[in-house]
């Protein structure tokens, strides 16, 4: 279609009718271009919103739920350090997800920025430094800690009831 338009425009003699026809064709192309650009922008915004809500929003919701559950299931000042560690791990998992998504994460990553921010300890940094999917490892730690704390509390409740 574009080739036909170029051949037609090159062969135009320059009369007023040709100029009017050229204006009409340009108007059609302008309308088609506007329509296609609108579809592209709509698709781009929908894709961005999907990533924001399903990926980042989902992880943020999980960290919020972690805070709520740790406060409800692990009450008291004796478990405050455990609750703080699990929340720190939740924020660390978000930082690692962003790092992995931007391509900055590698198997040899030293996690210096996260260490400076107080999100990871030296011991955790040594463990995570050589692993490929660091944010998933952090969630395994969270699940293991939750499981361990809940099992110990259940055991203490059974012990105290006898």
C-alpha cells in the first residue's frame, strides 16, 4: 500500500485535484497511524500495570501478610528479634527481586548495597552470594523460621498444659 502511494505521488502532475487527493490520502494515513499508536500505548500501559500489580504488588502483599502473621502468631517481646528478622528478609527479597529483574544480579554478586542498607548479615551474604535465585532462598528461610517458631510454640503450649 505504501509502495502504491509512493508511485502515485511520484507520478502526480501537480494539479489541484492531485493535491486534494494527496491531502485525503495523508488524512487516511494519519487516522490509521493514530489508531495503531493508540493500540500500542494501550498494550504498553496494560503490560506495565500487569507487572506492577501481579509481580511487585504480589510480593509487597506477601511482605505485608508476613508482618501481620508474624505479629499475630509470634507475640511477645521474646520473639521480637525473630519478627524483625523475618520482616528484614521480606524487604531483602524485594530488593533481590528488583536486582535480578534489572540484570544486576549474578551468581558472584557480593550483595554490598544490601549489606550497607542493613538488609543482609555477613553470614547470609556468604550463603546468598553463590546462589542463582536469591529471593526464593530468602523466602525458604522465612518459611523455615515460621515453621520452626510455630512448632516450638505448639510444643511449649502442650508442655504448659500438662
